[in-house]
């Protein structure tokens, strides 16, 4: 089933999204949370930080990471997650896994990440954003619907969209490690967060168009438990 909530703004999205995480904490002794980067989930993290919850027993897995950034780069998703999630929410850094984009052998790092995720018993609640081209994590159009964590090349659309976080486009990495669509589909509950008019078209395509690799986010239609929280602008096409 798919539940769609429309909220007026980022504050509404943050408050409602945080409530799903709070319910997870109440229901599970050892909750496993899937973390997303990008701007869409940020209000959820901000809101969670104000609730004063004890998140120290949460285990968390990130969706993706750039490959080949200089060590200690502030644009790496490991750094972003540390800054925006782990510290403000008081997660235990030892329980937070991000694919190792600095590994000598990134393909091996991708496999190791997938194994660690499997051994954890799987993600209970996976936060997700959607890219302008319908990507989920860094699964670009054309990604197999049953793919696992692997090394991928970033599309030029995505490099340009993410250039805003870098000094210039040339510094945006060309490769990444990303959870696969098959990996994401195994999470027990998917929570998609979408903001802004610019995402209205792709959100409509993902939820109501054909399920195929041209729009990776269309796999949401195959999942038994999906919640979408969209602001009014993003939901305007539905
Ligand atoms: C990046 C991330 C995705 C994210 C997407 C959308 O490419 N790898 O996981 O969903 O951007 O980001 P935003 O929420 O900023 O639009």
C-alpha cells in the first residue's frame, strides 16, 4: 500500500517525517534506520533533533557515497551524515554505516556494505529522496530493478544537480557506491520525502507511470509499504 501525505511546507514535512521515526523507536528494540542525504530529508533530521529522543540504540545505513573524493572531504556523504544526522541526533557513530568511497577497491567496499546490511537483519524504515531524473540513491535511469550495492557512474544531470555543494562542476566525482534498487526494496517500510515544484513531474511519473528502469523510483509501486510525504508544490501533479 502507498500512503500519500501532503504538507504545506518543509516544517510540516519535518514534523510528520520525524513522527514515523519516533514510532519506529517505540516499536523496535533495535531499530534499523536507512538514512538519505540530499536536501529533502534535512527538515526531518532537524525536527528529530528538537524532540530529545534517545537514538543511541539505532543502527543506521546510508544509501550512497561518492567515490574518489579526497580524504576528509566535507562533501562526502559520510561527512554530511556525521554533521547533519549523527552529531545532532546523538547516534552512536559505531552503529552508522556509510559505503566506503575512499576504499582502494570500491567494488569490494560495495559488497562489504551489502553484507553488513544483510547481517543487520535489514532496514526497518528507509528515508528516501527522489532525483530530478527519477533516481533513488544513485540508481540512475537504466539501473536494474533488482540491483544490489555496487559502483556506478553518475549521470551528467546528477553531477550538475549536485554541483551546488562543490566549488565547481569539475570537482563533482564521476563515480559512486550506491545501494541497489533491489537493496532498497528489501527495506520493510519506505518513506519518500519530496519538496518543491521542480519534483512534481517526476513524482507523478514515479507513482502513476509505468514501472521500469527509465524511472528508478517507479519501484515504489512494487513495494508493500510506502509512505510519501510531499509538500503542496511537489504534490501538485498528483
Ligand atoms: C542525491 C542523492 C539522492 C537524493 C537526491 C535528491 O543525488 N544521492 O539520494 O535523493 O540527490 O536530492 P534533493 O533531496 O537535494 O533533491
